[in-house]
């Protein structure tokens, strides 16, 4: 039976020019250029291996950022392993933005959209900070709206991050650039004003694209991003609700009661799990 299955896999993937190879053992991976990158890869590979139910999961969200690169890489490796390929070839991967769309395609995975697949089995995504209650700040890379759409449409949301992202207690401790907020371009002045006057924000700035782009960062949804500094955030759920009430706000980078687990990679290869 297994021999026949392997024969089928070899036959069915040959047409696509894929070279089959077993899933690389995490303990014997070639070194990367920095220990931080290695930490990200350890977290991502472990998160996928421990949470992907390859025989049953079909619709898989792939988030944005530098850690999720290794999630897409690992999913691509499942596709190339004769033992898993028959299942992995059924995966449909849902992106959270342009970068993640490219990651899905370059790793040979099948691309879908959240409009086609509004209920996902699982999503893997990065975070800028994770507090002790698994509340998150996201959007440091400007992708928060689509990330939230996808992560709140999934049965499970697994965070992949390096050790720097784990907050000792409150959000706003390690991530001090402020809460990313996606806003409609014509409303940004009004939101900046309301953040300061109504919500007593310490500082709020329109994120700039320099040096890569003159003028503001424009998101995948053609919106702007404001970074709003509230210091340490003791009640992120209340702050999220208050920001969302402001006219012009599309979404906030506070992800409340959304994540199921977080994996934090360390430079020595160990990975810490927060549930
Ligand atoms: O907008 C970007 C996303 O929310 C990222 O997932 C977040 O910034 C974490 O990115 P990284 O894995 O590069 O630290």
C-alpha cells in the first residue's frame, strides 16, 4: 500500500518538476547567517511540526513578516516528502498580504484567498509582542488588517516568534514603537488628533516609507499606518475597542483573544511554548 502511494506521489509530482526529498531533521539543519534567524527558524519549524494535522488540515493561513518565511519553507518541505506529499498537495494556503502570497508561491504551495475559503483550519503568523495573556501587538510590517481577517477566520492561530517578542507582562514593554493602526488615508489627520485628545496617547505618528519610499507607508489595502504610543498597555482589550471607535480607523494591531499558542525560538535552538 505504502509502496503504491509512494509510486503515485513520484508520478504525480514529476509533472510539476518537483524533486522529492525527506522532511529535513530540525537537529541537522545547515546554519543560517545569524543566531536570530536560527531562532526564528527553530520556532517556525517546531510550530508547524507540532500543530499541522497534515492528514486533516486543508486550509492553512500563512502570515507576514520575517519569521513566517520559515513556516512557508517548512510547509513546502512537507510537499516534497514522499510520506506527506499526498496530503500536502491538498493544502490550500491563504495569504495575509503580498509578501505572504509570494512566500506561498515560491515554496510551491497552492494559493487560495480568504474570499474563497472564509473558514481556515489553522494559521501561522508572527507577532511584534506577546503579553502574558497571549494578547498581541502586530503590524510592525504594515500587514495587520489582512492578518486579522485571516487569523480570526481560523480554528487555530499559532504565533511564531523569536525570544525578543515575549513580554515580561504588558504589551508596550518590548515593542516601544507604538500600536500600529491602519487608517483610511483621508482620515489620518482626524485619527491622529483623536488619538491624542480623546485617548490621551503619548505620541502618534504617520508611518513613513523613507528611505524606500518618499511619503507615508501604503498598506496592501491602500491605507496608511499610524503608530500610537500608549506606553505599557494594561488593558489591551479596552484600548483596542476605544481605537476602533475612532472615525477613519480600519483596524488596530492589538490582537485580542485570538492566538491559541505562541512559540518563541532561542538562539541556542531551544523553543519556548506559551499557551
Ligand atoms: O505587519 C507585520 C506582521 O504583523 C508581522 O507578523 C510582525 O511584524 C512580526 O514580524 P517578524 O516575524 O518579522 O518579527
